[in-house]
C-alpha cells in the first residue's frame, strides 16, 4: 500500500534527523516483518509504523495486537541471529501511529518481550 510506505518514509526521515542509524527497512522473515530498525547509542530500536486515516477502533497504535507483537518479536530474533554485531544492544520496541494530518504518535517501549 503506497500510503503505508509513505508513512514509513516519513517516520524514517524523522528518525534519521535525530541521528539514528537505519539498520533495516521492511525486514521480512517467515512469520514476521520489521518495518524499520535503527541503532541509536546502546539501543537497537524496532519501529512498527501504523497508518490510519481515522481513529475508529482505537487508532493506529491500538492496532498492534498481541499477535502482531509476537510476529515482530519473532522477526527481531531472526535479525539478531543473522547480525550478531547487534547482540550486545538493548532492544526497544516503538510503535508510531501516523494519521492523515501527518501527526506522529510515537510510543517508545510500546511493548516488551515476555
């Protein structure tokens, strides 16, 4: 979906303006995908971008269900296994909701590995 890719591109530009180094974009493995992954300081930040034109049903951030979180965690484990150079970094999962007004609702530490 072009609108979703555009939202990811806008979030990517914002993260890189803050000095974050992009590690991966649309990292796909069987069973999961990571929208954007960055290194910043001692963190590997996995960013899930959710675009919603309307705030019905809780909006973009609320759309990251437990099932979606599990798929993101699975893909993150694959990424770390494939790139051991990131193994010593703390992993943080952020969710960014993007709406029609181009407003970001950036939630740091939106969920954790249990």
